């Protein structure tokens, strides 16, 4: 909850030592440093000029705008869950309906609710690991966003669901028999209809990481 806008948020990781900054860079000077580095890559100079319609377009402000604009394209419209909600009830399999009911009856939907399946608020002590205060994450496109939890400590979706086993604060006890049904329901909140391309090379020449397929 450190930032109010996507633009502001995109500065967060850049300035945070445990995310991207590291301990050998200075938080105050890092954006100027990045601007300087990007200006040395001709491909970025051209792409920024084209995108923003001015010369010398590589600036700290435009970098965060570019990142935020990219992020706004990562959406999950028309999932089977959305279609179910808008009345196509027969679209769910029996197991998905059972999973949805367990999700509601179990109390998951107390926090994971609404279009984003999140109440968007901070929960003190709800962090599975440690004592951090974390905001309920959206469960949209959940199959593509492993590893799970704020620290990425759960590799598979089943592991994330299993964290709720026998938790006293839920409305009913979630046990091993329920994981597969809940997972089946959560799969309905995925869409294949979003940008999943990972470029093989990027203008900086740095190694491209990530795996969302
Ligand atoms: C009291 C609020 C609350 C309830 C109830 C709740 N959750 Fe969560 N859920 C959270 C919070 C907060 C996190 C983030 C925890 C973390 O990052 O350590 C989370 C994380 C998750 C994640 C991982 C998401 C990710 O992207 O890393 C899954 C999956 C999940 N919950 C499913 C469920 C299921 C299934 C239930 C019911 C059995 C449930 N939740 C009940 C608040 C809740």
C-alpha cells in the first residue's frame, strides 16, 4: 500500500534495496542513473521518442509511465468465472461449482471478493509466513502468478491453498479433500487472453528472466 498509482508503484521496486536497488546504489540518485543508462541504448532513445512524440523523451517520468502503461494491459477479461457471474451458469463443471461453494462457505470470499477477488485491504497477521501486514492479493490469473504469497514461498497453487488447512479463523475447516475442488474453481478465474509473450532479447542485452507459460 506504499503507492496510490501504478506510476508511483513502479518506482517502488526500483528504489527498494530488497527488490531492485541492492545495497550499492543510492535511492536518491538511482533514477538519474537509470535515465543515463537508457539514454546510452539507441533503441530505447528511438522507442521513447516514438512513444512520447518528443525528442529527449527518456526521463524518469516517462519511464514510470511506460511501465505503468504496459501493466495496464495485463488484464483478465471474460474469464469463465466472469461469464458464470453474468448468468451463464451452465459453464461451470460440477467440481467447479463445488469448489466455488467451498470458497464461499469456507470464508475465503470474506477477503477474496468482488471483481478482483480481493477486498484490497491490509490484513494484520494474515501473512502466512512471518508477521508482515499484507494486502489481500487478487486471485485473477492465479495460475500464471506462481510462486505464491508475498514472499513467493509457495511454489504451486495447491501449496498456497493448503496453507488454509485447519485454520481456526475460517468459517469451516478446509482439509485435504477440499484443495482440488477449490483449485478447480480458481482455475476459472484465469484467462489465456492476455499478453504472455516473453521477449527473447531486450534492448539492454541483459538476460531475460521469468516464466509465465
Ligand atoms: C482474512 C482474509 C483472508 C481469508 C479469509 C483468506 N485469504 Fe487468501 N490471502 C489473504 C492474504 C492477506 C493473502 C496474502 C498472504 C501472503 O502474501 O502472505 C492471501 C493469499 C492467498 C493466495 C496466494 C495468492 C498469491 O498471489 O500469492 C491464495 C491462492 C489464497 N489466498 C486463497 C485463499 C483461499 C482458498 C481461502 C479460503 C480457504 C483464503 N484465501 C482465505 C487473505 C485471506
